[in-house]
C-alpha cells in the first residue's frame, strides 16, 4: 500500500513538472520489456550505434528494473544506467530526446512534442492484438477475474483505449513484412510512419544461418531443441503484469525418447513468471533440460538451436529465417483460437512445421523430420513460403536502418 502511494505521488509530480523540464539534445533512452532485460531489437540498435558510430554526439542511457540489476544481466551496456520507476527515471523520460522501446509502456508517460519515440515492437503477430481483439480475457489488465467476468465489454474497451493512447505517442513503428504493416496499422490504430526494415534483433540470425555443419572429431554433440511457448491470457500469476506457466509438455517423456541425441532449452515469454520447480528437477540434474533466465536474449538461443518447439508465439517468424525445423505443440489449439485470442491467418494451414496435440505426437514429429527424406523437403518448402510472406523485409540490415532513423531525430 505504501509503495503504491509513493509511486502515485511520484507520477503526479512527474506529470505536473514534465513540461518544465527541458529536453536535452542527443539524449537517448533505451528500454527493453519495461526494464526487464537487455535484449531484442532495442539492444541490437544500441549496439550497432555503439560499434559503428562511436563519435556520434549522442548520450545513450539504459533503463532496468531493480530485479534485473540485482540478478545481473549478460552483456550489460557500457553506458549510464537508470533504475526503472525511480525519480531519476522520470527525469530521464522528460529529458530524453529519443525513446527506443519494444513494448507498450505505462499510460502516464508524457511524450512532449520535441521528443521522438521509436517503437520496435517485439514480433510479427499471429494472435490478434489491440483493436482486433474480440473477446477479453487478459487477467493482468484487469487485476481480477471478477472484473473480467462481470463487465468484459468495458474491460475490452478500456484495453483498446490504452493501446490507442500508447500508439498515438509513437513517431516510428518497425515492420518485418507488408502483412505486418497492414496488421499493425489496424490493430494499433496507428497512422504514423512505419519503417519497413525488419527487426534489428534478427540481424544476428543472418550470420547464424551460415553456422558450419558437421561435428568435431570424437563424440557427436547433442543437438539443441529450443522450447519457447507464448503466454495464455487467462493464466495470471496473481502478481502485477505477470502471467503464469501451465506445465503441459511432458519433459520427462521427451528426455526418455530423445535424450540420447537432444538436449532441451526452455525460454518462457517475457510476461510469464514461474519458479523452476514447475519443471522436473531430474531433467535439470541430468543435463537434458536448461531453463533460460528471463533476461537471456532469445536471438542467441535461436542461433544455437537446431530445432524449435513453440505453439502460437511470434518466435516462429524469427526462427523461420534460419530455415531449421520447427514443431508446434498445440495442445489447446481450439480453445486458444476460438476463446482466448484468435489469429490473423489460417495457422493450421500455413504453419511451417507439424502440429501435435500431445507429447507423444510431438516426439513422433521430431523423429520423422530427422534426415533428408521427403517430409523434410516438404517442410523446407513451407518454411520458404512462410518467410517470403511474413518476413519479406528481413535482410540482416534492420539495425543500421533503425539507427539511421534514430540519428535523424537527434
């Protein structure tokens, strides 16, 4: 209660004083997933500027939550760092000439006319977003099951209003394909500039595609499966904006069937929070399973993974750039499609990999696609068509193009 009061007081003072605080030319604030990580397209743009424009007269500042700073993030930026939600943070938001973010932020933030906001977003959409959502079940947006049940219509209208208010602050929005541009304009109610350059975070994957094949002398190393599911709107952790994880994949069965050749890395969505005891300790102890920390940049995990297991996550669009096998564990497909969110295209028809309803089916799919047989060739063709439609602007130079736009704002 005291923390809420203090935050409300700070926000009130910030909103009153924001127009009195002058904007500092060249000051740029970088923030990935509301300070939770050092990753994604925001990191890629920052690092491109750092490595290619060292003499550019601009001042980068990164924002991180206390939790992220306490844990320590891999590859921390070599620049000034401000703690999310502190007085220094609100002063920074008022002074920065450019904001570079990859997700929606708190509605109380004020973007002045002299400030510029680059929204990189964090993926190509399969599931419906913003103004396109027809049913509302996002518990974290309401904070209460009762509110969502009692007046879902008002909750949905409030959510859409928040989305529209946020997008009105954007000066530039990034897109990976003509499909993405069309959807983003509609779902975000956005009529500003769209930079059709791809996602900076995916530039590294173009180097990853050239990864050498074959194995060193001696024992053949195990291949890596990356499991990256999305979040479920109706599974709330009970804490703030966080959603919970429903353990549905039988990881012990995966190890029994595939453990001689494969190892598994689990990377949960940035909105999902759960303890490691949600996963079988025996699989962790044996070395078959590693649960990636929330702060880890998924682009690095993509590059290391020999195959991807996901469901309805936008990671499918990114990983498709590597032209490696993908498997879709869709145990709740009908519920997700018809009740929770719905999606923008016929996923069952266009998915660039086989869909399975249970762990047994997933194991069969993985075993069937090993090698160079006709099934493997068929899925290669589907992945190619998928990339052309949903990642048409990706060419490995998105960071450079976004950095050029940032420079034009300084």
